[in-house]
């Protein structure tokens, strides 16, 4: 619950990054097959809270196109996930977290039609099955001159919420059911709301350059720990 509070605060302060941090923390403590469905449940609550506050700013055309691409991507992903070795999946998660740490986040002001969101949704659905937190990867595609800041927050939250909602039943189908953790998830939901409010209050308390350094160092250490453990486990 403490990690949920922390990661929600991070999202409240920076707009993104909390999901990746939560993924890295969950990956350090739970079994491989539970990582993504647990992460999906918590992030679903987080994104739903943003949708509630920014509902009227959602650009539904983008959401529809995104979901049309996401559905086949997620279906392919869940079948591949079910065939891979758990050590391979967790090692890939560690490498994914490292890639996010050093990924440049500056986007370009894009214009033109919204059809590009179909392939973006496809890869989000596919990669989301393995890594859960694909927010930083898709964020750059929402940075457009024809999408306002409020529309970006609302539309991206709606797209990600659908993705998280889709993953939960897909994992149930292959025998991974997190509904048994319902009571814990309710508590985590409260932590999400409190963390978001706390993050907004702390927004101006920590210098952004210092925060980014601490955030990247923390993620790097956690990712290297996951990679080291999995490499050691496979080699033994």
C-alpha cells in the first residue's frame, strides 16, 4: 500500500512515471504471473480517477481508434505470454524499465489525422501484456498541437484505462485471477486517490532536476536488481 501511495504521488507530481515505478516495485516482490494483472488493477483505478476529473476533455475519436488497434494486439500478446518462460518475462521487464529510464521524453507537435492511433493502440496492447506500464512510450504520440493539455491527460487516461481493464479478464482466461485480492485492491484504490492528491501538493516542493535524478537512480537500481536476480537464477 505504501508503494501505491508513493507511485500515485509521483504521477500526481510529474504526470507519468508512477506506473513504471509501481511496475518495478511489484516485479521485485511478487510472482511473475501476478505482476501485470495486479499492476493493471491498480493503474485502472489511477486512470479512472483522472477520467473522473477530466471527463469532458476526452477526445473519443482517438480513444475508439486506439482501442480498435489495442484489441488484436492484446489478444496476440496474451497467447505469446502464456508460452514464454517466467524468467524470460521478468528479465525483459528489467530491461524495459531501464529503457524507460533513459528514453528521451520530448515530443514533437504533430498534426494531421488520428489514424496513427490504430497502430499505436496495437503496439500498446501487445507490449502492455508483458510490461503493463506503456504510458511513457505512448505519451509522445499524444503531444500534438491539436490536443490541449487537459485533452492529453483525459484522452491518454481513457486509452490506458481501457487497456488495463482489458488485461484483467485476459489473464483470468489463462488461469491468473487477481479477483481473490479484491479487499487489498480496495485499500490500494484509496491509496491511489490519496497519493494523487499528495503528489499535487508536493509538486512545487521538490526541484524538478533533483526529482528526475532521484527517480532515474531509483528505477535503475530496481531494474538492475531484477536483471541480476533473473540472470543468476537462470545460470544456477
